[in-house]
C-alpha cells in the first residue's frame, strides 16, 4: 500500500507531540506532497518533500525558488481555479498510486473556512476506497462511509482516550459500537445533534459499524479533557 502524506498550510503540529499521540502515523510513508506553504510545515516536521502543488500565493516567489533550488518538484497552478491547494495535493497523491493518505496541517491556521473545507475533502468520491485520516497532535479524524452497504472501522489506541462520532451530511443510521463506554446498538445519529460527542475507549481496539450514511470519527488523547 502506497502511503502518502499531504501537508496543508494550517497549524503545523509539534513533531514530538504528534509522535506521542499517534506513534504509527508515519509508518510506510513513501510520498510527501505539500500544498503551497504547507512545504514550510513539512520542513518543520522533518519530512522530505517530493512535490509542492498550488498557486504559490502563500509560499511566494522566493519560497518557490528556494524549494526548486533544493531539487523539489514544484507544480504551480493558476490562482483562479476550482480546487483548493490541499485538494490538488490529494489528487496528486492519487495520481501517484496512493492508497493511504495522512493529511497534516489541515486544522487551525488563520482561516476557519479552510479548516472546514479540509475536513470536507475527506468526502471526496475519489477517496472513498482509500485509508484517509487528518490529524494533528490533538485529533485524528476519519470519515466512515456506508455507500450502498454497511461499513466498519477499527479504532486502535489507548484505553481512556476520547472518541467522538459525529454525523456528516444527511446523517448516519444503524450504528453499532464495541469497546466504547457509551455503546450504540443499531442506532441513528441524526445531523444537527451531537449525541456522539466525547465517548471513551474502553479497549485497546474499539470498533464502529455504520449501516447507512456518513460518520466523522474523531479521536483525541484523554489528556485534552483534563
């Protein structure tokens, strides 16, 4: 499985804290794609960048020249485009055969709309069959989709950590969980309500099964609740 990392131009996680929160996040990475000034964040994380994509407005001409001089491929696009720079980075990973994508730098930053848009990218139809997660040192976010048939997701991690299940889009139905403190048995989580917020992992591997719809699965270290 080709594992790619995309670094967007949001909050760059602290590398040591990221490694503590999700020790296996970089396992098997063979491709690193930066979205515009996400290249600076990738540098701060100690990642070897293979490709920079985007319109270059955040990186600037000097930044573009610096990365090109360092031998990094930079693929510039027009400023007036339909896709965000992060979306272009995700598509570039698909072009290079990625089957697992880890998205960093997707949260925070100066633009709330960019953070929301980055989470929305998890629902890209092109990503439906892939293993995709967005994470920083505080959260790991995945989208579970039951497209025509039930879907399930294993949630390995530390006992006591937080797991939130939030409906995405039209809502989620027929949800069953194992290994969480507040269990669900074939129940719905309708959009506009937050019943699934702040569950707690009771086992080293919890599970969630979804019959219909889409469900954001957000995991956070228990220390964030202290």
